C-alpha cells in the first residue's frame, strides 16, 4: 500500500528498470515475526507502513488461518508475506516488474516458504489466463483472501474486481481494496463493504464476496 501520492506507481519500475535492494520490510506477527526482508528501493515502490499493516491485519485476523491468498499487485510483498506468517495456507504474489519479482523470489528462499508463489506478470493477464485455464502454474482452487492495491488512475481496481468476480473467489471471500479517495471505480454489487478508512488521498476498504 502507498499512502503518499501515486502518480508514480510501484509497477512503473518495469518501465524504468531501476531499483536497488537497499531497504527492508518487517513482518509484524506470526510464524516469521520480527523477520526483516530486503525490498527494492526505487521511485514508486512504497511498502506498507507497519501502522497501516497492523490495522489491515487486525481486520483480517479471524479469517487468515488456512486461507488461500492472492496479492494482485504485490510490489514489496509486505501484505502477502504478513498473511503467510499469520497462517495463510498458500499465498500467490503477482508482480509486473521483473526486478521486484526476483526480489520477492529471493525473500521466499530466505523464509524457505514453499507455500508462497511468485509470478512475474500483470494481474489482468494472470486472471484472464486463469479464466482460459491455459497455464500449468494456475490451479482451480478459489481464493479466500485477495489484496487489490494497484497503480492509481488506471481503473485497475474495477477491471481486477470484474475478473475476480468470475468464479475466482470462494464464497464469503474477503477482498482488501486500496485506491484514490476521489475514485469513481465501480465495485461489484455482490461485494459487501465491511470496513473502511481514509488516509489523505487514499481510501482502503475490506469487502466480503457473496456468491
């Protein structure tokens, strides 16, 4: 999540190709509590702050055990690694930027996290590919928890939500969404809003999917 301006996005790194693994994210709680993982430090990559992450995972705490999780715009992997640490059975990180995806894979090896998958792709292509079932890396298991925190002002929340709504979500699945507070993007009518907070130009929300 990013709580500064998002004119430059975390996936804009794929165009610049710049980045140095010089910063760290901290896992707050769970199996990997206290572990610090290297992240790509570059313009546009803003790992979730501990304060915001704590709030989000307080919301999610009752639902994490054995959850199958998808992070559609992973960036530093802060949300996905935290979910894994707190009891998710499997986590899939989708990251467009090749260098950032390599760092996510390196952090997977550091944690010896066999139940974490890193896919170097954009979220829309991944979901469309899943829909056609043409890729050997994609299985049919529905997602119990999804993080949607994309670049701003590209209508990616709406596009991602529409694709997810086509059989990829388990009944009662939770979807965390972050977008610009002035956004007019449409959320599916069968997603019930459970939690919502606004921080400056950013709104973050938790929805529950109703099949």
